[in-house]
């Protein structure tokens, strides 16, 4: 066969040529810089078949630009284990110029040897779906004698690169996966939204990058959490465009959403694909993109092959734990499964995270949506409702409903509607307790307003007509009462008022219902929320927790929580975005009384939190450390470690589990428990060195230089001094010349427990700190953690001031737990947002006074109170400052006052938290 010029549209395409050569050659040597699973599947069966028939096969690929994905490498590694005649090498920063800069590996060469000739295919084509099927690519196939000069030159170049690259193994795959997982940017030529008529907004682009990155490391399913109204369906469409599926399935639980979802995909894909609705009334199953209800699809699964759809989307997927969804997810085998929800909490206590392998690449919370102007702000009014007894038990349901729907109560509700009525037509959604409640409310308030009510008994046509009538200015409907069906997924952007008429103990439902009114609409500036608060303290406190979840950093600390309630949550920092929160004085009093009396760190509460969470994730055994990450519903794992059981601090999650008498725990010796306690006591990590050292030792790597080399790759900004400091102070590790050893017996159970603990610590560190290597402003630290960061002895934590070289480290307490009259006499306080007044220790030696006066700067750490309900609280790092204006106090105990001018001004929320602003 003569030499050939190959494209994706020549008579013989590049893909056909490579497949044919693989089927007939006796050896192949491929050097391809970029390989993606979506492209590799087009060739892999031929590569596999060639290797299985004894053909010698070699492939070099690269980590250049973080492009090649983990799944492709795993496929090659698996083939290597089955076929010793096949091997793969990886360029992991193997080539450098004279200035030690890494050179990019960018070759695309395919060498084949046959019985009577050789072939060299050179050009632009990588092994990606776009390159093999769509892109404009140019390649040339040259047929040569194996002794020809050009082929010998190409083979020599291949051999040189083969010898300079890494043999593929599990360690280097894991190393690259870790790099990919934390990479900020990835170049990806398959990531292309240029064809879309509409473009993703800023927040959607961030989510899309994260989804793409997850797929790059081999993830085949993921859950995205995005606030109601922020464009989840468009996000799914944009991600589908990146993925370029052959066939797509979109599952919803509500038939009225199908057409709207289909139209969104049409906006993005245009007429390039066909669309069909698959529901009780329509069976358009042959379309490229099928939009189906869960009920209809579940009933007819046998009509579809398991790999019918290569991309599946589950909308409002906290329903996915329902049996119909489980059957659909279990039956189909897509290349990628995407879940969308406004909240990951499940209403039926079934597991959702598990269905998506606990992969949550991005969470677009309601606060982010408000701050980024993706939804309208809200004006919330918590209104004391003394006409209904919300504390009635479940068996008194009829009595409560009667109270809610009687004439006096409805007159009270109507008066509040009129007090806060928006301009123009009233378009109110009212969330009710039951069908009877919705019907009765509609009937009684129907005498004053144009009302209607919807339940699960209404068909889709009736629901859509009601939605349209409510938001249309030309129709009369003013209030739509509903039970559950409007909680999610329904788009009525014209709504300008939301009424909470039912008690709930779930902050999740509260936020979800609030989101129904936040969608943008022409001439809609905000939505008014009227929440009728009854006399149940549990109800009131849930509201406080729900609203507090809108903070940037939600802190469960009594004084801060109480201050937020007193001040109508102004410190949330959303006032500039148009958000207003007002709670009546009686309800405030009830909430504050409950907060003051309760010990939220009592073992009974933490035990309840633990078992609720365990039930939430549907775990037969105890939840692992990693279960507490990427999960807004998870309790604070560090609190579990910090509290006492049997009057002894737990020090570790394992001891907490023993203390609450959890079953089926692994059995560890006292020595092993001591090691677990030590590692757990380092959490939350301020550096990962100790954990990475232990991980190396568990993997059998004991040489100090080898461990240092691994850490230099894994830890951003690696510093040899930090490594030596970690080696000096790490416990349960002994040093013998150039080797390290664990001083604890590691069996399979301990290995499994430690793997989970180490993964948790390192992952949480990365989430909290990113690329930050020094102290992070406004981050919390314990004294021992500060000493670790400064490369000092972590045991130094007995005093509040430390003198090092030309700087000092100051730990100060604001004593916010003192009575008001005592606070006036306490000297440590912020005088202004960038000026702190500090009082030295008593009887200060002259030498220490001189060190303070002559110091170049001070690291300043502040905490409000020393402890709360038995848990010692950390310090907040507020930055570096300069000591000035030294003066001796007149209190007779030899203390001095200093003013510390700070380099950084306190953010608004800390000014509020530290009592500088009211």
C-alpha cells in the first residue's frame, strides 16, 4: 500500500488506519502525548487483541498539561498485568532544559512492524475522541523497509524517550492522580463550549472545571449541589456539551419539568441532536437525548440496553434513594452519571451520597448565588404566631390543622400579607402541612384573595396551568397553596412572596422552600418571605440554624449565635446584597433562652448527631473519617475528638466511638490506640509532613532521602527544614541512621483505619489551606500548631508570649465570657479594626520587656473565650503587627500595655465577632 495522507474525512481515516495496523502488525510502538478514555475506547480493543495474540506493544504517554486521564493509565496498567509483552511508560516531568525547566512532551507518533515491512504514522492526532472523530487533523502514513534510514531514526528516538521515562506502576498513577486532584487549571482540548448559543456564567464555569477535573482522575459519577434558581439544568447541559455523549438520558421525578429541561438543552445544543420526551403520555425513546420521568423509565427498563446512554443526569437527585431511581441507576451503565440537587439532605433518610460514590466536585450554596447576583435577595419576616400550638404531638394533627385554618388565624395571616404586600399583583406560594390544610386555607382565604391549591393528586396539565396563572399579570390567581410538590424543581420565577405555614424541624426544607421564590424575573427586585413561627422552641432554633448557614463561616458558638439572633443576622454580610432578616422579639427571646441553657457539646447531643449521620449515609458500620468531608450534613469530627467520655478526653474518633459504645469496631492494642490518638491530635493539620511520612512508612518506604523526595513532589512549596523538623518531633517513629521505622505493630485493621485517617487529614488540609504555606489569615490554630508552623517545639504551650529571634508570638484572649462590669477592666481588646491593645504578663522581666520593645513584628493570635462547655477553643490568626506605645500599668503587678498596629484590617464578620462593632 502506498504512503497515505490521513484526516477524519479522507477515504481511509486516521482511526481506521491505526485500527487496521494494530490488527496485522507483529509489534507496535506508540508515542502519544495526550490520551483520554473517551478516545482510547475507540482503539483499546484492538490494542488489547494485539497484545493477547503475542504482539510486542509499547506506549509512551505524558502528564504534560495534566491532560492524559487516570482511567487511560489504569487501562494500560491492567493490560500490563495480563500481557507481559505489553508495556507502558509515562513522562512525568522527565525532560528538562539547561535551566531545569520542564519540557513539554508533545509527540504523536505511531510505529508498526510487520513481517515484510514497517510503517511510521506521524502527525497531529492524539488519542482523544475529538482528535479521532471530529477535529481537523493531518497525519501521514509512510510505508518503509525496516532498515530504511527514516524508520531507524524514528525508532532510535522512541528508544531514547522510552529509556528516559517511568515504567507505569500504581505509585506513579497515584502520584499523578493526586496532582490532578489538586490542580487549579487543566488544559483540555475536549473542553469546548464555543458551539453553544448561550454561555455559562462565572459560577457555572467553576463547576464545569471541577466536573472535568473529576472525570480526568477516573471518576464516572458525581453530585453537584447548586442553589435553587442558579441554573442547574444549564450547568448539566454545558457539561454534557463538554462530554459530547452519543446518547443522553435526563431523569426527573416531575413530569411538568420535562419540557422545560428539554428546551434548556435545545438552547445549548441547537439542532445538532434530536430530542424526545419519555413519560406516561409520550414515548419518544429513539431520540439522541431522552427526557424521562423516573416512574415511566423504571417500568420499561427492559426496552433499553444497559449501555443505551453514555451520559445520564438525575435531577433533584435527593429523590435518587427512592426505589425507582435506584433501579434506574443500578440498571444502566453510562460512562458518566451526574446528579443535581439544591440540597444533598434526603427527606426519607435514604442514602444519596453513596449513589454518587460520595463525589461532590462543586457546591454552589445559596449564599454564593446571592452574592454573585444569580438569584434575587429576600426579605425575611419571622412572625410570632400565638394562635396555633405547634408543639402538639403527631396524633393531634387534626386539632393543629383546625387551628391553622380557622377564621381568626386566616385573618391574622391576611393582615401580615397586607403589611408586607409587594407592588403589583400578589404572586404568593404558600407551603402547607397537609392536603387538608392546603384545601382549608385555600377555602378560607379564598374569600379575600383569588386562591388555588395543588397536591400530588393534580395532573401535570393542572399544575402547569396553576403555575402559569400565578405568575401571569393578566390572570387573577394570587396565592397558590401547596403540599410538597412545589418544594423543588418547579420554575415559577414570577413569585414575589413565600408563605411558611407549616412547622418543620429541618433547616434543609426551610432553605429549599425559601429558594422557590428567589429566581430572577423581569422587574422583580426581591422576594418577601413571611414565616409564621409558633411556640415550639425546636422550630425556632431550626430557623436560626438555617439562616446562620448563609454565613461565610458558620460557627456554632453560643455568644456569636445569640448575637446574630439579637441583631437580625446583619453580620452575615448580605445586607449589601439586599437581604433583610427580621424576627419578632418574642421569638428571639425563646431562641436565646434555648441557646443559653443548652450545652451543645454534651455527649447526648453529639451521640445523637453521630447516629443521625450514620443513618443519613445508610452505613451499617461506623462512618469513616472521609465520610465527614464534602458533606454539609456531617457533624464536626473534631468536636467528637475533643469532648470527654467517662471524664476523659477522647483524643481520637476511635475513642469517641468506643465511648458511645458503637458496635463492630476494630480491636486495637493500647500501643496502637496511642498512635491513633497522636495522629488524630494533629488535626486539623497545619502541615502534611507527619502524615506523609507515616504514609510512606506504611507503604514500606523507609529511606529518609527517598521519603524526602516523595514529600518534595507531594507538598507544594516543600521546605527541607520543615521536613527535618517533622522528623525531629514526630512520635511513634524511630530513626536508625538513614532509615525510619514505625514503633507500633501495624496489622490489617490498623492499616485500614490509618489509610482513612491519613486521607482525611491531608484532604481536609488541602480544602482549608490550598497552596498557602504560611499562617493563613483568619484561620484557627491551637498553640501547638503555631509552634509546629514556626519550626519550634510543639510542647511549648504554657504561656501566652514567646520570644523568637527578632519577633514575638502573642496569644491573647478577649474574655468575652466575663460579666460586663469585668470586661471594662480587661485590657486586651481591639481599639479599632487594625489596632489591638495588649497587656503583657505580670511581673515582666526587664530582658523580656526589651525583647518586646525591640521586636521587628509580632504574630498575633486572638480567641474570644478559653473554652465552652468543656471544649478548649482555638485562636484566630489576625496577622502580623508592630508593637508601639509601651506604658506601664498602675495595677501594681508589673504589667505593660502595648498598642499593636496590624498589617491587615479585621474583616467585618470578625469585627462583629470580636465585639468591635455592634
